[in-house]
C-alpha cells in the first residue's frame, strides 16, 4: 500500500505543478493582451480618435462641452496632418443632419 501512497503524492505533485504552470500562462497572456490594448490606443489617428469620442458623446459618457473641446483639438490636428491652411476646416461627417 505504500507504493500507492507514493504514486498518489507523485500524481498530486505533478498535477499541482501543471495547474500552476497553466495559471501562470493565463496571467502572462492576460498581461500581454492588456499591454497590446494600451499600445494600440496610442496609435489611433486623429480621425479614429474623433470617431471614438463621438461614440462616447452619443452614449452620454461625454458632455457636449467636453466633446466640443475634444472635437476642436482633433480637427486642428486633422487640419495639420492634411496640410490644410488654418482657415479651411474639413467637414465634420458625423453632423450631416445637424
């Protein structure tokens, strides 16, 4: 019977190590995904940022004043990126009906 007891503790130890490795792998995957999401947010173009903030505004997460301030900043950046002179604003496609 001591042979079975030794095998049981060996199986238990092996199982515990396997579970630990799997949990560690899951944590590493989670950290890498979060890091990728954080880095991908920083690579958004001004147009993508404007679309993102418009969705937040439309869902009520941003006030009208906050959205207007962000929109003006981003439109200025879009103007610079497009090489447009300061007096030519690109059309705000999201406000066609307004």
